[in-house]
C-alpha cells in the first residue's frame, strides 16, 4: 500500500492496511491461523456440577487461563464433551455483550486441561498453525490496532455481537520470529506478575484492616492508654467496654443540615457528587454545574468533615468522608449528609459505616422493603458504640493509616497497569523493538 500524503514512514517500517509496522513483521489474518467454533448452550439446571466449563468471565478477566482458574461446572453428555472440548493452546473470544468494548476480548488456555468444555457466550479459536506463539497470543489481540478492527466489524441490535466469520477478517501485526514474539510476551508477563503480586498484597492489607475494625470498633482490643471493664449492654450492637456508650446517630449528628433551595440563583456554580461517583469511600469524579442545569437530586450542601451515607442501595457501601475537596460541593439526595456534633468524631463515624454494626441495622430495614433504600429517619435511628473522644481519635488514626497504606498500593497498581498498557501499544505494534535484546529478555 502506498504512502499516504503527508505521512512519514520511519526507516525500517512499512505501511499496511491497518497501520505502520516493522518491515520484518507480517500481518497475520486471524482466519488463516484459527478454526472457529461456537460454544455449548445448556439450560440453567445443568450448571453447578459435573464437567469443568470455560465461561465468559474466565475469558474476560484472564489473558491466560490456567487450570485452577476454571471454576464453572456443567453436566454434559459424552458427545457434548467431545464436540466442545478444550485443549491447551485454544484461544477464546467473548462473543456477545451489552457494549461493543467488551466483545472480542481474547484469552488463551496455558495449561493442560482434561474433560473441559466452553460456554456458548464465547468462541473457541483452535490454532491450525504456529505462526502466533501461545504466550504471544495472551496479549496480541488486546492492542488498540487489533481491538479497533474487532469493534468496527461487530454487529449491534439489542446486544453487541461478533462471530468467527467477522473475527477471521481481523489482522494481527506480529514478528515473523517466535523468539521476538516470546520476548514481547515475557516483558508483558512480567508486568502481569507485578500487578498480581500487588493485588495479593492489597487483599492482605484489607483483611488486616477488617480484623482491626472488628477489634477496635467494638472495644475488644483497646489501644495503648485506654482501658475499661467489659459490661453487657442490652442493645443490638452487643458487648462494649464499661466506659463506652451506645448512641443513636440522630443524637450525635445533624442529618442533612443544609440544602439548596429553589430560590438558589441560576448562575450559582458548584461541584456535584452523584451516587455513582463514590466507590467504597473513593471519589471517582465530580461534575461542575450551574444550578439552572443541575439535576433535581443535586441539593445537599457538603462541608469539610461531613460524612456521606448512601441511602440508595446502601449495601454497595458508596459512603464517603469529605475532606474539603473539591471545594463548594453539593451531593445527591441519594446520600444522607451526617454532620457530627461535639461528642462524635466524623472519621470515627465514617469507619463505622463500613462495619457490621451499622450494616446489620441497614439490612434489617431493607429486608422488609420492596426498594433497596433507607430514609433520614432510619439513619437517625441507627445505633453506634461511642468511646470517649480521645479514643475515637486514636482508633480513627490507626484505621486511617491503614487506609493510606492500601491507597498507596492501589495507586502503585494503577501506575503499573498504565505502564503495561503503554508497553502493549508500543511492543505489539513494533514501535519499540526487542530484537536486539532477545537473548537478554529470554535469559
């Protein structure tokens, strides 16, 4: 294909149907190297026991599927086991989803597996040549240059769909040598191992924090400098130390203390936090709005130190401690804004929202409801164990330090994921070459 006007092709590279790649690479047409087959469809009652089955989420979550990651079970006949068998080296593509971004996601079986079939929500691509190395296949279908083709060739009616015929016409840029393919896969696998190790460490830290909350928020463990005898309180929250008390939130908090009125000037600007912007205490984003363009739910004024309790689907734990950022903030009426009085520390209250004491009270209310929501009167009635302020402060400090450690690890993981994404786009298109370092990488 000729050079496009105004486009410079670097020395050692060539223009192809899908973009610029190295001269010593090739475009591999998926249909030339794979045979496709649709998966097994069975009624719901056949699932849960029997033969191992590779499911949609196995493919969606893992670029390389190991034997231990195949958890699904299905009852099949001998003919079905033969027709839908899974082997090491098989590649699978997600076939259907609600969004086009989630179709054609690929994963490859990297272990020897026996007596395993695959779901009708995925497609099996069985190699008919070795032009694409097994480990390289864990990554090569995820580059932007390939994903763009997969998405553009998909169909969409009520759901996004792809099939073997459409995927067969997709081109994958690849080094001609197995050695360079292996080197690329090795570098990307190193990123995966680092990300997985961070995941394990994050989960470990979360479990440690959960255990600390169980001990500290009930008074079963007292921090240095605090002590007291145990006494049984006749309340829903069980045993607490003698020098603690049980209070209702309506006694120790002002609930929804400020709201924007209908007389608010149209030009008034604020930062709006909707329910979907909070994920288990983390602020994912906010919207800058003028009152005249704001949704009717944008009403609750938030001040530094306020605690936001999600009253719609509270089991999702979309609660938040507002530290003053962003300034001039209003949140959705789907939150109750809790403004603590002098005998309750807001950060201590915040940690209780993620603890069983409050959540059991919420669950009891939701159990008799047709809609998963609570109201301000429910919030006022919630009971909380309350140590003296100095101990509240000490407990909040310990748990905040744990949160900071977890957040630092999550940011490190996010950075690694971004670096991996950049490495994939560079290595899988040949923009960055490893051919002069293959022996070093594979050593």
